[in-house]
């Protein structure tokens, strides 16, 4: 059975192997009447004295050395050939390929670039340069476009340029390119497939349908276009195109009776249309395959859960569970699906069935604890984590999360004592130390928190979170502001796209009364953090200091709009500031 992903790139792969599998390609030698015997590479000759020999001799010699896996000798022979015929693009390309085989990539690339600049109309030179360029090179699209102008029917370049466009999200350019390719190569199924892919991304489902159908007309055994066709029919209206969807899925199962994707999709269609007998048949067949290969449970989950098809996941997994009731993976993924459906009680029910030997057992424990807390059963969450902490006292994750739950329950002393006890076993564990410092701070032990953060930085001078925490703490206290700036700048160098660290940097400038700089960093921080309430309020404060009252009011309101329920203190402070601003404007 063919698979589109392999077939579509076959041409590119084959050409790449052909180009780099040997120092010298099996290409015609430069024109010459001179011949050489097969054993010329074994002759002990002084190359510098063979002035009467011509370029083809050395080219053939290089090929023989290459076949004997002596690349350095092959390189030397090619250098002599080029010395005899310095204008030969062919020999210079062969020399570049020889360098590439020896992993002298930088030199090979420089020579290829020079050759392409010297002869910009030579397609072979440009193709070689394209093959040596990195895929993410910003000049790659221009180079490939130039090649297509010179060689408008080069399939490899069409595919490479199309991939670049798709990777860069340039859907319209990719669409135009593959449309052109499908016109030039009407019988080339890959062109129609990628045309369909881009039509689908461009929200042109009817056109995509036609292109997928053309792909299948040319290569009827391909599976991927059939699944894509199902997706397109769904986008065009699942109920309206139910007959076509069922027909395609049946075609897939006719050629691949155990294909799990087809069994899942067809089973779900039958189930959702209350054709329970046919649904049971599909899921029974799927369960039979799971009994043979339990890893298929993961495949089922990967097909449905990442697309937020939580109810479909519950339906499929619950049916398969009848065939393999003891499968821990099914219980784990059912827990995930119910969690996605916002049904915490059902999620907990299935998570509790996951056995300790499951690779995601710890994640399951933590998920259960958070679910208990989310439904206001914090006491049970803490008891549950305490139980597992007693069983695994050295587990850092369970220890730190239990400490967080104690902190949320205002039991700071217990959290601090537990973390200090754990640190006696691993005194240099920065994860435990950071959690200890944070809880010391929230529990009113600010000086102890500062000392803990200093300890972390001594152990790990690049611990961005500790650098940021200490710098922000100094800023909040209005002390050591120069040191605070230095600490937060170090953190920002390590994680420049972290919204919270960027906020700290802006806030330090605010405290230093450098308000213009504060605004610049806080505006960036707001974007990075998606308008987190405290950060948005900081920006509003900075707007006020720079005389931008309207912006400040709008940003305070934005901060309120993004506030969480547990940010009661912040909400009250912002409302008070807004009240004062509104009163002052009357």
C-alpha cells in the first residue's frame, strides 16, 4: 500500500541521494580523445610532472579513487583536472560534491555560491547551490524561484519551493505554485495532492475535494488523500455529505481492513446516527486489533484528543474498553477525555483506575489532585497527595505540588517544614529551593525568601526564575534598585520572550523613575503575557506617569477584564485606581 508522505517526497529524496552518495556522479567525462587504463590509480606517478595529461585523465582518476573510497585522493585528482580546465563548470561542481562528501560543508557552500554568481544562468550550478543551502535560509525562495524561471519543468524545484512556501505559511504562493505544477504535469499525482492540501488550508473545500479526487484517479491505492477527502467532506457539512464520507471510509477498509483511523471514524458515524449494530461491529474490529497491539490505544487517543474531540474519544475508548477492560492506557485517556469535557468526577473515576506501572502514573496523580481542588475538594486533594508523598517521599514533583497545595490552604509553616526536610536529602536541588523561597515569601518570611533565592543563584548563576524573583522582590521593596536591574537583565538575557521577566524589567525601571523605558518593556510584557492582570496594571501605572491618562484607564479596564477569580486583592486595587481617575475627571 502506498503512503502519500513517502511518495510525495520520493523524487527529492532520490535526487539528494544520487547527488551526495558518491564523490563523483556517473556523468559523462569532458570531451577528449585521451583514454586511460582501469589501473591508472595504482600507478606510482608524480602528478606534477605529468604536464601533457589533460583534464579527462584526472577526472577519470578521481572517479576510480572515489570507487576505492579514497576521497582525499579523488579531491587531489579533481584539483588537477580543474587546473587543466579551469572554465569547466562540470569539474567544479564535481569538486564541490567531493568536498561535501568529506563533510567540508562550509568550503563546499562557498565554492557553490561563487560558481552560481559567476554563471547565474547555469541551472546545474543553481541546483547544486540549492541542495547545499539550509532549508531555513531566507534566500532559499528567491533561489528556487530563479531556478524555476530557467527550468520551468523541474519537478524537484517545484516540490522544494512549495515546501518552503508551506513551511513559511505562504499559502497563496504555494497554492499558485502547485496549481501551475498540476497544469504542467497533469498526470503527476503529487502535484494534485499538494494543490489539494493548500486549497484546504485556503478554505476552498470544494476545490480541494476535486483535487483529492484527481489524485486518487491517478493513484487509487493511496490512503492519505482518502482521509483528507473525508476531512473536506466534513468541512463542507458532515450531515450533508454523510453518504460520501461513509463511501470513502468503506473504500479504505476494503483495501486496509484493519486501518484504525477508518474503523474509528466509521464507528463514530454509525454510533452518532444511532446505527449501534454497525458501530459495535466497527469498534469490535478495533478492539480485536488492540488485543493484538495495545499501543493502538495511544493511536486512538492521538487521533481524537489533540483535536478536542473529547466526546468522540469517550465513545471510541469506552467501546474498545469492552474488548480490553484491564488496559491502563484506556483508563488514562478516558480520564483525559472527561477532563477535556469538564467532567471532573468522571475524570477522577478513570484516573484512579490507572495502575502504578503506567508511564504517566505521576501525571495522573497530579491531575487527580488538581481536579479535586477545582471542584472545591481541597482537603481531599491534600490528603491524596499526602498519601503519595508518604509512598514516595523523594519524589520532587509530588513534594513541590503538595507544598503548593499547603500554601493555597494557608498552611505555610507545614509547606516550609516539608520542603526543608526534603532539602536535607538533596540540599542543592534548585526546584525545591525555588518552591521554598516562593512559599517563604507568600508566608511573610521575605528575608528568608531573599536568602533562599541568593542560594539558588550561587548554585546556578543562570537560574532565570531566581534572578527574576530576587530582582522583582527588591523592586517591590524599593531597595537595591541598581542590583535589581542587573539581576532582572540577566534573567531577561536568558529568557527574552518571557512576559513575566519582561514585566519585572519594566517594573524595575518604573521604580527607578525611568518611566519611558518602563512603558516600552511593559507594553512588550503585556503582549507576551496575553494581558495578564498584574502586568496590565503595571503598564497602566506607567501610562499615568507619562501623562497618558486615557491609555491608563483603558489598560486598567483591560486588567480587570483578564482578572482571575482568585485575584481579589488586585481587582480591588485596580477598581480603586479607576475610581480616583474617574472622580478627578469630573
